[in-house]
C-alpha cells in the first residue's frame, strides 16, 4: 500500500509555466512534519501492516543534503511500518551525494518528470533541464539499483505529432519500470494561464490530445511497459482552479475506450458487408466497447452497424467479432495503424 505525501514546490528553484502544485495536491499550509504525522499515524495501530511512502511533488534533487536529512528524520517514529519510499522529481540536478542518501534512506523507486523530449519546448516551459539531463540521470539511477519510472505530458505548447512520436521512441529506448501520462491542465494564476488569456497559446482540440495520449499508451503496452496512470482524477485536483486544457475526471477511461473503439473500427472497416455483429469480450472491456455515455454504440449505429456483445473468458484487450458464419480474433493493438497516422 502506498501512502502519498505531497511536497508542493519542495526543492523547486524555478516554477514551470503550467505548474500549480497547490491546486493539484491540496496540501495547504500544513508543515511537512505535520503532514507526515497526519498521513502515517492511522497505520501505527494496525498489526502486521507495512506501507510504502510516496513523496510526490517538488524536486527532491533540488534539496540540499541537510534539508533532505531533516525530511527523512521526520519518518523516524514510523520506521517500523515503512517498507520503503518512492519519490517523484525533476531529472536534474542529480548528484551522487543526494542519490546515495536516497538509497541509504530506503528509496527504491524514483519517478522522473519529463513533459516532453523536445529541448525547445522544455525551455519554453521553464523546466531548467534538458533531455540529456534526463538520460544521464535515468542511467545513473538504474546503475544504482533504483526502479525508475517516467512521467510525460500531452498537449503542451508548440507540441506536434512528431514530438509524440519522439516521446514514444525515447520511452521505448529507456524502457522505464512504469509510465504515467498526464494531459496538460491550465490552472489560473500560472504563467501558462496568462499566455492562454492573451491568446499567445492556443490549445489543440481535446480529441487530438485523446488520440495522442492513446498512441503513447498503446505503444508502451506493446513493449510491455506498464502504464500506471493516465490523467488526474477528481480526488487529486481542485477543479475550481482549472481554466482550460484537457482535464476530465475519467480521462484514463476515455483513452482506454478510444483505443478499444479504434481497434474495433479498424477491423470493421475491413468487413464492409458485416452489418450485424456480435462482439465477444472480457467483461472488464464492456465499458470500453460501449464508450462514454454509450457513444460508440451511437457511432456504429450511424454507420449502419448493429452490434451485440457477450461476455467471454479471454484476456483483457482481446476480443472477437462474429458475423454470419464467420469469426475473427482482434486485439487493442489493431488500433496502432490508425493512431500512428494521426498528427
């Protein structure tokens, strides 16, 4: 079990143009020590219960050694229930002293935020690190025995379809232990919000971001890279602070449903005479087949296709199309050619 503890702007010497960690974490003005006590105290009276602590937000590589020592000292009263730590951070500035301290204190997983693998966009976002910094830090952490994950973003200013393909190439090359994918959210009070108000930044469509996210998600799965998270959920964010971008409380579901629909559509396009079909699928995939508010059913009906579905004992992401006396096996990866053709 992971107990999340949010450290907004901890170690951040520069603010990213899109960042409002206070709205994302809702950590308020509570001190770090009090936040730790509030988060871990409920587990101290539970027998045979150990937890993993997640330190999220901020840039732990931007914290000096003594401050970092003080941070971990706050966990000393709870060491008997803590089995380890995971942290999220920018990829720079990483130094051996900090890396060794994290190892000594029981950190096993480090998530590196790299919104894009385009240095020009990173500069425009005021990230103060480069793609090369990420690659160097990633290699160092792997050599030191950490599990290393990546966090990427979709819908950034100046982003193109080629940037998404570049992101995918880097993800596959680095082969992280897992991946998180976040669509851009524009929060009031951020520098990006000012650009948005002044119309110097014009976001692309929600549908395009959905397609780009779907391509990253499916490409990672194809390489057996676990996707641990897609989008921010309602309990992670203060919705009143959102001014624009691509937030949806069920964004992860929308992506998985879109992937399923595109895979189904790619097969149906090759079956122009199949107007009455039955889809056999894993019960967990039925919501993905139906779509948000049954939108997929409506789209198929508009194409003159009548669809029924039946539960089947098969792997998630695998399904079968039956029509007349024929039957074909399909997988969600059948969507890749369509998604790869998007801009």
